[in-house]
């Protein structure tokens, strides 16, 4: 039973990361899409993907849009938010009234690193203000430094700590439930 739970947990975590559901209320999922490829690259067997997608459809969390294409239902979005908070807990629960803005200008030659960096920022819970500007209300210098070093993009990334984020402040406070 424990092994089945671990496989299910691994699928859910990889599924949520592949669909990048943290910053999007609903996403499409198609067998031919890059989401499916992310699941395969994570080492999840195609039969397991099929069984889990079928299970999510049976539970009313996914619905068919067309053959081989799915999207989250309203209940599925609620489930995804709960799963995200369960499997990707925020490390910092006390807000120090400061915002961390991560800005980057990664050159085209490092396109894949730029995509991975954006995905990692979203997985850390950042809010995307623009394609190359992300914000988080918690300290994150160490994590961002590690990611930049891992992807070899440190020269193209800056972190700014600010007391105000401008016109989006109320939206961000609501998003982060501060």
C-alpha cells in the first residue's frame, strides 16, 4: 500500500509541476503536449499516466475537451490548489512587509535555462508580474542563488528587495493571502 501511495504522490507532484498550475487557474492537458512529455521525462510510466488521468476524470477533477485533451473542472481547480499547498508548502509563513522582485534578462542562447528558471520560480510560489519579473513576499536569496548557479545564469539575474510593488500591491496581497 505504501508503494502505491508513493507512486500516486509522485504522479500528483509531477502532474502539478508539468501543468504549472501554481500560477494559472486552469490548464489544458493533451497527450501530445509538452506536459505529457514532462511526465514521461520524470520517469512516470505511460500506463500510470493513463490510469491517473482516468482516475482524475472519474473523480470529476478533469473533463474531456476533445479526444486526448483535458482540462481541470472547477472542483479540479480546488483540488489542485489543495494539492499544491500540501505538496509544495511555503517555507516562509511570516511576512516581513517586503517584496522580493526577481528580474532577469537571459539571452536567447540560454533559452532552455530561461524556461527552466521561470518554471522553478513558479514552483517556488512566485507571482509573475511580467515574463522576466517575478515577485515573492518572503526571503529567497539563497534558493534563487542556488538555482542560478545550477543553471549557470547568475550573470543575468538580480533580486531586488522593495517595500512597495506599485499598482499590483492589492492583487499580490490577495494572491499570497497576506
